[in-house]
C-alpha cells in the first residue's frame, strides 16, 4: 500500500464517538475525513469535512462516498457486510474478512479457537429445544447472547440457574449460550498492525463492567493480567496475521486462575484503549490512522506509572465539567451527544500519574 499524502481523504463508516476520535487524530496528521452512517445522532459529523447520512443499503450514496475517499475504514463492527461489499475492496482497511468473522459470535469463537484461544464453554442455540439442550450441556449460571448485533451488554440474558431459564423467552434469532466465567479481572489486548505486518501492542488495562458495559480501565492491571498477557498477545497476533489485518484490533479476555479465557473480538479501536490518548506514546486512534494510511507506526509505550479511564454515562455528563476542578489533572472527553440518555456513553475521563498506585488517589 502506498503512503497517503497529506490532504488525502479517509472515509469512516459509522458516526459515533470512535469515529469522532479517529477523525480528530486524522485531522492532526493533515488528512480529512468523510463519514457515512444512517440518520441519527452522528457526532463524528462535527469533525468531518463531509458526512453522508444515508441508509447502509443506499448503493448510489455509497458509490458517491467512495468516489470522494482514498481509503475507507469503520468505527462500528455492525456495519452490514453488504455495505462493505458495495465498496471497492482495495479501499478498505482493515479488509472485510475481519468484519465477517467478528459480526457473528459463533464464527468469531471458532475462528479464534483455531489459534489456541480458550472461550467459555458454549453451544449454538436456534430455538427453545436447543436452549434446553445447551442448558443441560453447559449448565448454569450462563449467558444467552444473540449471535449478531449485540454490543455493550445488549442482546444478552443472564441465567442464574436452570430454573431461572424458564423466565427467558428465546429471542427467535441465532444465539449462543455460554457458561459464566469465574474471572478475577477482565482485560483486552489492543494491537495495531501495518500493511507490512508489523505489530505493536499497548499495555493491557484491567477493565471493569457495569451491566455489560465498560465502566473503567486501569493500569497497572495487576499480577494476574500481567502473567497472562503474553499468551493472549500470542493469540491476538496470530488472529491479526491470519486476517492480514491493517489497523487497530482488540481481543477481550477474562483472566481466570486457569489462564486467559477469550471473550470477544472487536475489529476496531476500543473503549478500553481510550486511556492511550494521554497515557501512551501514540494513541490507538492515531496509530489506526497511521496504519491505514501507510505511515510508520508510533510507539505504544505507556508514559505514566498509573492510569485510570472512566466512562461518563447518561446524565452524569451534565455535571462532567465539575470534574475539571478535581486534583490530578483529569483529562475530560465529551462526545457532544444531543441527549444524555440512561446507559448511553457520553464521554470519558482519564487520570494519569507518575506515582504508583491508583491514578485517581
Ligand atoms: P460481551 O458483550 O460479550 O463482551 O459481554 C459484556 C460483559 O458481560 C463482559 O465484558 C463481561 O463483563 C460480561 N460477560 C459476558 N460474557 C460472560 C461470561 N461468559 N462469563 C462472565 N461474564 C461475562
């Protein structure tokens, strides 16, 4: 791939906060961005030169969008495959195979298992009878998840006991039922891979979730994660190579006493990497742009002894400016969303410290 000269145009599929932060990084490197997403609160629009608000199936709009771009990437892994296939494949970075694998939890699990990853025990579920069998084989507690279109804990039903499962109406779409993992910490491996196959990893944070949604990412992640990161990186690196991946790729794991258990993969920049804006030599957003534009990758080293990133959810965003008065130089990022709905990611705050111990202390 050639290096894209300054002034080139990056197309971004999806209009959310990840697209917005990618576009900010791209602007800094002298590129311009054009977004594409269906009508909605497309906050990436604020930092794009142009924005197509069209349906994913609007082939004429997609052709007009592609005609203006030098490379096209995405910030959202549920962009329909038909949309991606309507664009010239040579323009896409990463390539469409990564989306094909990651859009279906069952595909994703078996693909990553091929590289030695161990997921939670799971069974494909297509109907009520399958669900009953899966409960018998995998046992409870567990989680029923839609195979496609889930994110941030959506499309998931927790099953505390077999008795509890009686109250769950099978959603009528392909699902996976998986055993509940008894983990100590969650962590993700975030890497960037260039066209030449070079891979760099960021440090892995300890991640905490609330109702299936990320709430914080903390460094250092602690001894258990540190002991398991190399094995998890080995898997993630093989996945990236097998996909001939270009850009930032994320694999999420549970750190258990028995080793890392694979949870899921995101073929994109990730919420658990937001700390890298202030905390790493080069952020995940800048390195994604560098990778897809054929520029040299930047260093991924952590620059502080301790880092804490917290998401700002729902109405908490209305008071978020008060955080700036707190000690420890909090770095505030608000995404400019119109409505502070409950459970909606509105922004995040990152605290960094040269002192060991909690960055928020
Ligand atoms: P997911 O969308 O699959 O990443 O699930 C969201 C969150 O729910 C995860 O980050 C975990 O906190 C929790 N979770 C999902 N699957 C499992 C599992 N099999 N065992 C324990 N916790 C889980």
